[in-house]
């Protein structure tokens, strides 16, 4: 990607010179990116930026109110203030045939534009599920079992391993970014005493909708459709 000169038109299309428009903001972002320690930190920063670019589209989603009523037992005044619901709208809902996150604005001024495009696709393919902590390796990460797809994955996140314990179950989204599973921010713990019953109920709901020989892709597609029910059941447990 060619470097924008200070006197060139700004990449945002405002018609102003770059130095009078986005140069300072872009330099601040580059400095932030240089300070990111690892892939997980990069993912957190850029997934937030992509989400923030979609506010207007999310509020204009044709079935937004219907999703609110299904998702919440008592709908809040600002549903997009709930991180789980926001992620459901941005990653699961479709507008004009594709997930909303695929329409997020990728910052063309960033050297990592191609990586941002990859991140959009990875977020669009993510799905919320029930993840049990099978093993914690301090200073390294943790092994998670997805009870609704059957997958077992190691998440290399030492900070996460320090705050979760074996046998705990969380409601969250794993994103496979650059071939590495990463747990997205916004996950929630499931009450310990209700975790087994919740897992059994949701497996039964899944099995009632899918064939016994359902593929991983089919299970992931079901998870995206069933996201409101999964969240509501987990939060009521």
C-alpha cells in the first residue's frame, strides 16, 4: 500500500489535505499498534475498531427490535450497550446477505489493512458457545472444550489462564485468527451449580434441530441461529 503524502487528499474522502484531516489520528493509531505485545492484543484492539465503525448500520437493522425481544427477558433502553447482544448483531445478523461485520470500514491508511480484512472474516465466522475449562497451564494458556460442537482447543492466553479454573464453564466466542483460537472479550461465566443442566438442555436443543451426523459447519451455523436462545438460557440459569 502506497504511503499517503501530507499534502495528498485524505484517504477518508473529505477532500481536505491529509495533514489537515486524518494524519494526527493515523499516527496515534500506528503508535498504539507498535505498543501491542502479541496477536491477542492486536485482535482486541482491531475488533473494537471494526465494531465501532458499525454503529449506524446496527441500529438500522430491519429486525433489530425483534432480536431485542427474543434476546432479553426485559429489553433495556440501549440494547447495543450489552456487549453480548452487540456481538450477536454484528457477527450473527445479516444485512443484504452477509454478516454485518463484513461491512465494517477497514482503515486503508493502516499498514495492516489486509490483516483487518482477515479479521472481519474470522469474526463473521465466530459463534457463541458453552466452553468448559479443561486444564489451565499458568503462564501459558488453557484448554477449552466446546460442548456444543465437540471441539477441544488450546488458547494461548496466560492472563485468561490466571483468572479461570478447571471445570468452570463460560459463555463466549472463540475466533480462529491466523490459525490460532482466541477467546473474544465479553465472555460470561455460567453459574457453577447450573452448568451441567444448561449444557444438557442446549445439547438436546441442538440435537432436535440437527441430524446425528451433522458436520462442524452445520453445528456452527446452528449456533449462530440459536444465539439468542443460548444467551437467554445461560443468563436465566
